[in-house]
């Protein structure tokens, strides 16, 4: 199936591993030219080589700190300088910080919002004029289930992600006239480096525990109706769909990628 991504230009933040890397890989498979962004050049170079080897696609690794106010200019300017246009922005940068409300310091709130909210806002603000020039574009914000239903000990991440969902909805109304579609994917439990680090820590006390058993136990503990943790590419596939011509009438939605876990639609 042709998703209409040939020669489109995409920026994917948090693109050196996990969901961002697989979204970039999937778009490269479909013929998009992809700029992957993360803080560490070495990790980016390894991811770029993996994507090139798997897809024979075009990928540019670009080191930048999304929380730095100057990074949006650097990233979008790189897209225009190298490829002459910008069609797709995937805001995926960020790590989970989850604590009880009273344990969250001012510095925690500030760093979380600077990366996940302000970093995304600056990139979107810089990208929109470039998308208007070519008659439209796609913005996909990666948030999580906690943004819809914040739980105990879930801050500041659940609150910054709720902000991301609200910004997505508001922007979708503002930008529909420009054919710039804005959506978010709300991530549940997906296989990632973060979970695998938890696994390595757990193995110190349970040396016989396999990674497969760890993920099976995680799915059971979290009550995932489908009975398993998502593969990373399953999130990347949904992001790629939203970036494609196949999703040309979808804007302002928050799609759960959670195996049925969320209590809300």
C-alpha cells in the first residue's frame, strides 16, 4: 500500500531509539527523507545506520537538545537546508518522570515542561510556516495515557502530557484551514530501553528471569486486556499512518496505543 510519503521530509525528535526510531524507520521505508534528533551524536549515528541498512532510505542524524531554546531553529533550518521543505513533525522527545505531587520540586516541573511542552511548542511554531509554503503538513505529538487520566504518583509527566493533548486539540482547530493536521498518540506500555533497564535491575535479585517473562509479568501487573506489552514498531506504525495520505481527514484526535488499558476513549 502506498502511503504517499515518497520524498516527504520528516523530523522525528527522540529519534535515536524506541518509538521515535521505529517511526523514522517506517517512514523511511515509505520513501520519506527523515531527520532524527536526539542529544547524543553517537547514538544517533548508530540509529541512522540501522535505518539506512533496513530501508535503504535517506536519514540525517542531528544532535540537538530540545529543551534548548535555540534548537528549534537549528532543526528546522537543517531540514530546509538539506531537503528544501518540511512536511511532517513528530514530537517524541521526553522521558517519564513520575512522583507523588508533594515530591515534585520546582526544578522537576520546570525541566519536564521545558522538554515536553516548550520544546514541542517551539518546534511546532517554527515548522508551521514551512508547512504552509507547501500547502499543508502533519504534526504528531507523542503523549501518554496519563495525560487523559492522571493517576497517583504520576507527576509531572501526566500533567505535561495533558498539556500536550490540549495543545494538539487547539492547534488542530487553528491549522485546519492550512491543511496542517495535528494529532497525538497516547502511549501505554511499549517495549523500550526504559523497561529493559528495569529488567536489568530486577535480574540482580531474579537472575533466572527472562526478558520475555518480564514483559509477560508487566502486562499482567498492568492489566493490559490484550495480555501483552506492545512492540515498538506498533506505535511507529500508527505514527506513520497519521503522517500519511491515508489519514488526510483525521485531525485533533488522541489515539490510545495501549492494548485496551485506558478507561477512557
